C-alpha cells in the first residue's frame, strides 16, 4: 500500500507566475484534502474532494486557487498569479470514504517558495 | 470560530522520561481526535486517533480524551531522542454542529525535545 504521493517536492517561482501541484492519494481512498502550512503553524484546510466532487472550499482558497480531481483519482492544485504570501508547504491528504471520522494520511508535501 | 490550542513549547524531557502533551478544543460537538508527529521539514505522520472518553494505548503512546473538559492529551513513555519533533493535535468537528465534512482543525503544535 503506497502512501500519498505529491509532486513536485519543491517549487521555486517568481511572483506573478502560475504553479500547479499534483497529488496521488492512497489507492482506494476516495476522499482527498488539500492543506497549507506555514512556519510555526498547524496545517490549514483549503479544500476537500469526495471522488471527483469538490465538496468544500475554505475561505483561504481565494479565486487565484483552483483544485480539480477529474477522474476521482489524482488531484491538482493550481495557484495563479502567485504572491509572496503564497509561500508555504502545500499538503495533500487522503482517507477512506466509508466514515467521516477516518484518519487522514498526508503526503510529503510541496514546498512553494515565491521569489 | 473553532479552535484547537496547544502549548508551543519547547517541551524538554530527558531520555527515558514521560513526555506529556496537551491540547484543548473549543467545539464541544467534536467527535474525532488525532495526534500527528511532524519532523522538521517533513509532513505530519499519524500517531494516534481517539474517539471515546478515556485512555487509548499503542506501544509507548497513550492518548487520553475528556470530552466534558474538552481536553485531549498524548503521553509518550520511555521518551527517545528520535521522538524529538513537533506534535500536532487535530480535531474533527461533528457534521451537525456546523462542522464540515472534510477538514481537520489543527493546533499550532508542541515542539518536543528529548535530551540524551
């Protein structure tokens, strides 16, 4: 059973550029979550998918952010017109779908640095 | 505003001692509670989950939950230098108390340092 896989591990880009991250959840996990974590803080929820349906978005997810999970397997998170404040670790997690209280398992994250 | 509070530390204990990490939460309807360990520069790793009042033991780790006091704790027995990390408390609110279907609410974490 492979874990949650995220790519790339690191992304350095200039302010104003667009970036896209990919997450491959644990196989057969139909719930997928995106979080953002900055230094000294716990992860903050961004958005959540049940299969291909995006069921919830945080107020943190501005209109520059978009997430997709087109076939209910992998997901992408895109940030358009990046800003300095977008620098953070972007974490993806997945969980089984049969109960809401199942633990979420995290990938290694994508660290984004905005120059 | 649902909140999860943790002492940021650092909490320093000698090798072999018991480390006690505490967490309080504001949403009385919360039903699921998790402890994650996070090494510097790495992602959170699930250690324990607890859903009912009382203690739950797994190896050197014991999670304790008191819903009346809105308090959850993690005890690490026989602490090892490899336990040095930040420990994140995460809470999942109950759906019909306005909680979402998705998100966990995390505390800021407690940094634990185990000295050889």
